[in-house]
C-alpha cells in the first residue's frame, strides 16, 4: 500500500559479540534528492524486532516501509513460526511471511543462551527502537527488560505488545488475538441476533495492536526517544520510553459509543448482522444476478436521492424519514424497499443507478475482483517484487 515510494530489502545481518555495528544518522533531504531512496522519513532509524507471528512484526513492517533499518531476531531451528503458516511457495516458505517480513534483516539468536542474550544487548545499545511480544516478564527474566537496557541506552524506545498488557491481574495470561477480540468486545457485536459470534477471517486484534504499537513508537520518538533524541522536536538528551500495548485494549478502543451508552443508559450493544445499530440505511443487499452490494444511504440528503433512484419517491419525501433518528424507527420498511429493488436488478444496474445519484455504494469484492479493479492498481495497492527470481505480488 505504501510501496510506490519504497524499496524492498531482503538479506541477513551477521553479528558476533565482538563485532560492533556502526551508528547511523538521519539523512537530510534536499530538493534534488531521490525521494524513493534518500528521503524516507525514518531512514537512519534502527529497529530491533523480537516479536513473532503478527502483532510485533506488523509494527516492524510499517517502520520498514518508511526507511527504518529493521533487524529481526529469530530463534534457531525454524525461526519465526509464520515462515510456514498457510500457503507456501516452491521453497516451502509462507507467502504471508514474504509480505510481513519485507524490509527486514534476519539474525538467528538463541535468547535462552547467555551468549545470545549478550549479542542482543549489544544490538539494543546501538538501536533506537526495540519491539517484543513475549509474555510479560520474559524479557526481565533474561535481563533484557527496559530498565536493564536503559543504563547503556537511555534513549531506547521499548515497544511491548501482549494480550493483556504489562500490568494488572491478568497480565501473565497467554493472549492470542482470537481470545482478546472476544474479551475486548469485538466478537460480541459481530454476528446475527440469536446466532453464534462471528470472527472476521483475519487477525484483526493483532493488526490493531500493531497499529497502536506503531503510533506509540512514533509518539515516543517525537518526544525525544531514540539515540538522537535531541534531534527530534523534543529538546535535551534522549529520553527512552516504554510503549505498553495490549491486544484486548486495542480492540476495546474500536468500540465507538458502546461504553458511554452502557454507562449512561445501560444499553448493551447487540450483534446486528449485516447492519450497524442506529445508522439507517446501511446494509448489504442481494441483486438479481446473485451478487451482493453494500449501500450506505444514511446521510439525510443522500437518503432522499437514494429513495428517488429506487423509485420510492414516497419514502424520499416522507417527513418521518427526514433524519436518521426517524429512519431508525422504520429500518425494516426501508430495508425491505431497498432489498425488493436490488432483487429485481443486476448488481451492475444497481451500482450504475446509485452512482449516478451520488449514493455511496459498492460491490462485495473477493481478492480476485481486487486484482481486476483498475482503481486498486491506480492507487498502487499491489507491489510487484522478485523472490528468488520469481515475481510475487504483495500489498
């Protein structure tokens, strides 16, 4: 998605306990600089990524997008488990790995051994950011916690991602995104009334935690973190910070008005199928060609245009439906009218009519349709790379 101005990096960094890595500095950009090479905003930033699977590595991937040098630490005997998850290429390596591990250099270290921990401490002393998603307390057991590393690198930004956070009575529990999505409220509101909770077929909890971690790292850097703290917007010596991200909290932060509605009114948001509670009309409708479309006609003026376009002038001019508050009361009638109209038209006809009326609408895409859509290509959402001499498309 950000690939138009970025270069993909693959390779391995070799390090020994006695071999020092030279410090790096942020490169200044000039008007004549090549923006794809010299002016990436995070160029000169060194990141140590100890995370495995999704949440921690997602932070490193984004930092690498924008020029940071990301050194990924992997355990011996197989490395990050995601190397072999889901569909594999001809070398037996996961295609998911090819995407999430772009722009990274890999180092194999056995952190259960003192020699491996000594190398990591040396790398941390020459880094701006450290990312880890071990269970809370593990890094301290190894003598590699924030307080341990702050003595020799006071500017280190230490990003920690875990299921339940570093503090609190549940902090020591193991927490995968699946469990944390349930605890954080996301699974409860997903699904159809009376049915089982539904999971999006993606690891949303991990991705949301990764985004929270990324935001925290960038804020810490702007606040004076990193080896060059005084060169940022902050003043004074480098000031390291700990970014404590919990997966369940990252999901919780997406709950919009669920919390104040319960606090003030005692309302518990329920699952609502393909709609969203209190916003009408916003739903998915089946067309005559058995394809689905999504229609978002919940703006007051948009609703009038929508109902006119579907031949329901009576609803377009109905005073009771002028505002969203009124439309919520008559949601079944509105949805029935729209479903009847879409059922008698093909998806192409539905989308053409609504686009002409400037009503937000769209088809339900699989990845196949994404690849065929010119807008995806125009926006640079597909990056073509070579992996072992073979072309591969990644987001």
